[in-house]
């Protein structure tokens, strides 16, 4: 007789807490906070069952792995996983097999995306599910470490393997041989996690990523996951043949016909831009494109000329402004903005660009003050028309070099 599976997944686990929200995100929480969520044989058996149930359950769209308390997982429980099973071959085989089933086989070969939300300590054997998750987001203050060398073993199981597959060999060798801990920001820098955020934003960022993944076609997402993982160990010819077969199989099995709808919306209806968002799923809405920058446009009333470099002297002096080499500083304005004697300051140029007065205004109207700090010729002409004396500028004008 065929095996009958329960219609609804279990939720009454001893070492794991499971919740599925209305959006389809299943939160799987290692629930041994008094042991920093260390993994014992019971936790491995429960996780193997959880991954099997939610891999095929229609209510689960994305799986998130996290930990209760201030830890993601401290690795294997040294007493229950190692010492208590050393003399029991049957218990040891079951524990090792359950560990491999969920932390390796289910995570690597599963079709649904899995996100590791690292909220605290992550040590030793916890690197296996961490590296095998499709995505990983950590808080900035999360602590990672490979402590095996400190108590007399090598990073066993497949810790060493997943480590060198995920990190550069230099980083993997350094932290495996020293046992030094490192924080979430360093983990993101090395590529162990996708990125790190402040602890108070960790859940929100995880939910945002899960929603983005749920906007894609589930079949296309599953095939893309499998393709990326499998081609890592193939040469060019093998990868080419594998991907051609994968694309052909996807076109035949995709129930939503995503490829056909995407090409129709892009080429015929002109209502879809694949570089900005996913095509709308049947009965759903397309993902919103990335928001535009909120930076304010440059005000037209500000000076169009660059500010002097930081550290440059701005004090007024009776002598001419000179460069660091002792020579007179060259004019910063184009030749068509220069006057025979004076280079206009920002106030005069702004007035010209706004249309109040031309730079080429005659200088014959009214006396031209020669004192340092006075306004440029354009301002003199404007003030002369109203019979007012020009107010001194805050910044001194710069004498243009004679030709």
C-alpha cells in the first residue's frame, strides 16, 4: 500500500518551532535557547521531517531558518551528539543520517528557496546548514567561529568542504586554523553571508527578500537554483549540455508558461521590462521596480562652479592668491567668462545665468572700485544703474592673469 502523508505538517516539535504566515513564509526556529540551539540527535530527526513536509506543502513558498534567543546555532551538542552515541552504532548512524538528510540533501536539492537569518552565535557544525542555504542574512553583531581546532578535532562532517566552497582558501585556512571568531560584517565581506544589517532590521530585510523571491515563478526559481548549484562542478562542455537540457525541461514543465508570457508582454504589449521586475504571475501582480533615488536636484540658485578643495586657504590678504608652487593660481573659468582685469566671483556669474545682467556690461558707468573684496564688473554695472554702491562680497575676487 502507498504511504499516506499527513495533509497538514506537524507543529508540536520538541527542539524546533515551526510557523507559516499568511504570505507563505515558513519560519523554522531552532528552539534550544538554553543550549544556544546546539544540535542534538532529536533536533536532526525533527529537522529532517520538517524539511520533507514543507518541501511539498503548497502553503510554504519560502523557508527561513533562524534561532531562538541570542544564537543561531552553536553547532553540534558535544554531549548528546558525540559522547552519548560513541558506543551505540545504531544511534550514531541515525543521528548522522538525519543530519545529512536535512542540512545537506534537503537544502541543496530542494526546490523552494531557503534563507538563513543569522541572529546570533554560529559555530562549528552550524556552518553546514548555513553554507547550504540558498541565501544568508546576518545581523552586524552576530558572531561566527570554527572552534574545532580548540578542542582537538578538524572541522569534520562536511564543514571543511562547504567552507572552501563558500570562502576563499586564504580566509577558510585562517579561521579554521586559528579558531578566531568574527562578526557579521566580516562574514558579509568574505561572502559567507549575502549581507549584514543591524539587528533591529534583520527580520524586515529577511521578509523583503522572501517577498521578492515569491514574486518569481516557483518552477523557474527551482530550476535556476538547481542549475546554479550543479554547474559549479562541471566543465564547459558538461555545463552547456546540462543547461540546454534544463531549459528544454523547464519550457515543457512550467505550468505558468512564464517564458511565453514574458516575451509577449515585452515584445508585443510593451508593458514589461525584464531588467527591472519580474513578469506578473497569473492572478498576481508584478514585482515593483527599484525605487528611484530620493536625492534632491541641484538648486539653480547655487553657484555652478566647484568649491575650492578642502584645506585650501580662504583668508583675505593684500597680496595675490598664489598656488602651492608659489606661482599665481590659474583662472578656473572658461575664457569666454573672463574679463580683461577681473575674474567674476560666484555672485556675478549667478546673476548672469539668471538673466539679471550680462557679464559684458560696460564699465564706463560709475567708478570701478579697486579694493580687495569688491564685486565683479557685472555687479558694478547693475548697481551703477540704480546709483548704489556695490556691497562687498564675502569671498574676494581673483585677479585673472594678463595675456
